């Protein structure tokens, strides 16, 4: 397979053929419990009937018309998304990196309009992750994502340590265009942000004349138990980026604006050929209607609490911490064991997981995963961790 498809992803030698709910079947018939959901994308699992129906119906009407025109379904989705999130305007893209690129460009233009050439710096957090383009890689606060082979990197970014109140005191000045907060550091190790720190950092950034932006590519769309993670963090960003689960598996991203950021972009500032096509918007409407339901979000929180509580109750010596919020969960593993080895063994036994940071096994299951599938997956996970305890 690697000779035909460049294996940038280090893909496992498994070919999946069909899926339903939070269960997948390989071409050889083997069953797998899905605790990764396409890296948080399949928020309603696989073959979710209302989503399949909406995509099929829209495909018969129109798939793509270009952004020279509006579509009825696109306007409907935009109106409802803004209503649910409390934002004023928005831009649709194709991915999280593209949404973050839009945010970076908006921040730079905002700085230009509100401070001239000197207001260009975007402050991000150590251990953050914002994407794989050159700009979003530079914004990412992890050196391992900055190899020399991709240099030179764009200028105008600096990082501060999350949850460090002292760092806030000198972080912002009249050169700062924006503070960009990843609401939970997913790739960095499922690291939680302190709400009081987030609000203090946002206040300091605004006092210096900057706007505040939230990267919710992974944490948004109900993943952490509220539609936006910035809601429970409480720092009220002027810009928020979304992707992954926003359309339930159809590629899509969004960058939403309000307040000082609402009128920064004008025609020609940022565009994309496929962005916000009717097919993606039709899928997005189903996801939005389902995930924004308070009862659905209560279930996300309950399921996350159950999973974290179960892992903690096992009292296994290799487990150093279990953290997260909603259905974004990280198990910190003893440094003597590589999380990737656990991921490999889980896959061998029929559980799809992933890793984060240097010492964390990460779960991002579908938000509607059943109790039965949770218990099946946890049984496999426990048996694997017990193997590594021997």
C-alpha cells in the first residue's frame, strides 16, 4: 500500500471495509471498537441514518456551486451555527488548518488596522497544536513540529506557558495582534487549560489592544460536553475556529467572528474553492441540530465521566493520570512504556485508539457511542494495560 499512497501518516496495515455506530469491520471480517472516530471527526459515529439521508438528499440536489453564489442550505447552516455559538459572522473552510489560517490572517489584518505595521505578533501556548501548514506549524508550540527541513518559518509568533499567571504579565504589548488559545491541548497530551488563567490571559491581551481567538478544531462541536469549550472556559473569544466533527465526516471547517473581529475581513481577503459547499452544509445542519441538544451534551459528559472513572478505578501502576473533559480523554502512561506500543496492542485486540504528547493514550470516540461499545472498548483497553503491568 505504501508504494501507491505516500505513507505520511504511518498508517497501520489494516483495511476497513464497513462501519456502523462506533464499530468498524476490516476487510478480513475482524471487528474493531472505534475510540478515535477519525481523530474526532465522526462525531455521530458511522452510518448515522439522519446524516446519511441528508447527504444523499443533498447530493441529488447539488454538491458544489462555488462561492460566487449562495446556497439555501449554506445560508441555513450559517444562520443556525451563529445562533448556537453566539457569533455574528463566519467563514467556511475545508479543514482545521484552513480555519486556523483564516484566523491568523484576520489577526494580522486586525493588527494592521489597529496599530500599524508593528502590531503583528500572535501569542500561542507552549504544547499547543494548530495545524500542518507553514503558518499553523509555526503557531504550534511544540519544537518537534518545527524540523529544519521545512524552514524558514513565518515570523510573528511567540509562545507562553499555559496556566502560568506570571507569564501573562509580560506576554502582551503594542506589538500583539492576538492571543490564540487551544482550549484543551489535544496533540500536546490532552492538557486542560485553567479557566481562571484563560480569562486572565484574555483580559491582559485585550488590555494591550489585541483580540482573543480560540482554536476549537478538536474541542468544539460538543466534544468536551458543551458546544464550544470556550463556553466553560469563559474567556469569550472574538474569533473561534471549528472543524473535525462539524459536518460528521464530510470535510469542513469554520472561522467565526464577533465584536472587534466581526468586520475585519472584506471581499478578497480570504477565499477557498470548495469551502462551504452545499453537501458539507447539509451534513453540518444534521450535526448541529443533534449535538446542540442539551440532553445530547449531558450524555457526552456522563459518558466521559464514566470512562475516566472506570480507568481510574482499575488502579493500575502504569497509569499516572486520567484527564480530559467530555469525550476528549487522555491516559498518562508511566515513562517506562511507550504509548504507541499500547496503541499497537489495542489495535491487535480490536480497539482503535491514538496517542498524544510523549506519554498519553488518547480517546476521541463518537459522541453518541453506546454504553455497550464503551464497555467493550474498555474491556480491551484494560486487558492491554494489564499486559504492560506484568
